C-alpha cells in the first residue's frame, strides 16, 4: 500500500510539472483530487484496511493529498506568471502596426490652398457671419425687393423678428454679404478674401444645401477690369495649372456693373472641345466691377473709388481640378472614409 501511494505521488508530481496551461492543470487536479480521483478513491478504501495499519496509511494519504494540492497551486502561480511575460514580450524585428493618421477634409485643403494663393498677392482672409440680415445679403447689394433670390424656395429664412433697418434674418446664400460688411468698416483700400459657408435650398448631384464660397473684393482708386482679369488669370494658373487660361463673358448680377461669368479652359481637352466641356470652356463663377449703388450703400464715393469682386464655389473649383473626378458633389459631406482617404 505504501508503495502504491508513493508511485501515485511521483506520477502526480511529474504530470503537474509537465502541464503547460492552467486548463491542463485543472484536468490533473480532477484526475487525482476530484470526486472519482485516485487519492479520493484511496481514502474511501481506508475502512477496508486492518485497524492497525489504518492510522498510518490514513496519515500518509492525507499528507499526499496536501503535497499534491500544494504542487498544483505552485504550478498554477508559475503558469499565470509565464503567461503575462509571454504576452508582454515582443519580436523587435516584426514590422510595426502604423497608427491610423487622419488628414484634413478635401474642402478644408482646398480652402487652405485658395487662401495661400490669394494672400501671396496681398489679399487678407476674413470671415463674416453665416446668419445674416437681409440688408447684407440682398438690399445693400442692390437686389430689388421682389428679386426671386428672396423667395422661400431659394433662401433659408430664420423665424425671428425682423430688424427695423436690416430686415429679415437668414442663412447667407452667398459670401457677397461679406463685401458690405467689409466696406461699411470705412477702411480703404480693400483687398479682402472672404471664405465662408453659404446656404441655399438645393440638393442634387452638383448642389448641397450647405456649400462654401470664396469672395474677393478689391476697392481703391483706379481699379479697372484689367486688374480683375489679371487676378483671375493668376488664380487660374496657380490653382489649376500653368496650361489653363480664363476668359470673361458678359453676364448679369445685381451688385456688379459690368458683370461677367468667368470660364476656364477645359483641363481634359485644353480648350479644343470635348464631351465634358462641349466647347472647350468650363464655367467657374461670377465676377464684375462693384456697382455704384453698392459703393453708395457703404458710404464710399463711386466718383472717386472703383472696385472689382468675384465669388466662386470652393467645392466647384475642387471638382474642376485636374485628376479629380467627383460625379456627385454630395459625397463630400457623406462622411464616406473610402472616398475621403483618397485625398
Ligand atoms: N454672389 C454670386 C452668387 O453666389 C456670385 C458673384 C457674382 C459674386 C459676381 C461676386 C460677383 O462677387 O462680382 O451667385
């Protein structure tokens, strides 16, 4: 009997030392100390042993049970410690995981690029309110009271008591409102670049209800159409590339006289005419010489000062840039990472 106990002990200890996981150790524990385990069975057989031998065998068996229990708990501590060490150690030669790096939204990138182009020739970047009074967005810009842009279906109006002098409250539909805010400061000459969010009731492949415009305004003595033309060409070449040219076409805006639409030569066919542009030109946006009524509304003497202005869509110039193919403008604001990551 004593021999049997000794061989159980040796067997148990070597099995315990060989275990590689807590789970394996758990199985060994059941094998020896579980309800039908080898030690438990032995203890159950004690009554069958002669009275003389019983106390001695009993104490050996109990001692054995303690030894095995202790061996198991020591092994358990070792296994747990080893596990921690393994998970902490790492292979220094293994290629690392690059942390995900974000970048600026393509529209923010475009705004920064446009700002940098204009500040290089002396323009100052300004920002004016998105929530605006009628006076700044329409009246001071020479819009008649019945102009369609004042319709509910064109502009977002805010339910608020109109101001006695400045009229209704609205979300500015264009950055031209910034022209009035700049001129009413009474500091001449002016060379401002107002880039801001603008709002209109429209949503389709080439329109979003919120979009951005950049508005240039230059007011001073002897400012002529040739200054406008030179500024335009400089911007077109800096933003779109040396091989692109601009042209001005007669148009109508309330706040400029004369008014123009600016076109740039198509980047695909370089002005020859193709499927995208039809006749070699793409529409960039509006511009013109500041209307005398607008200068007067801002207390500037139109006999002494003249100016030019232009206002174009940030998203629009971004879409017209070489190599950028966005066939639905709304994707810019859909938070689609697969799309945004390409910029
Ligand atoms: N505000 C006009 C629009 O949103 C664009 C515009 C046209 C701005 C002519 C100008 C300008 O400064 O001179 O359609």
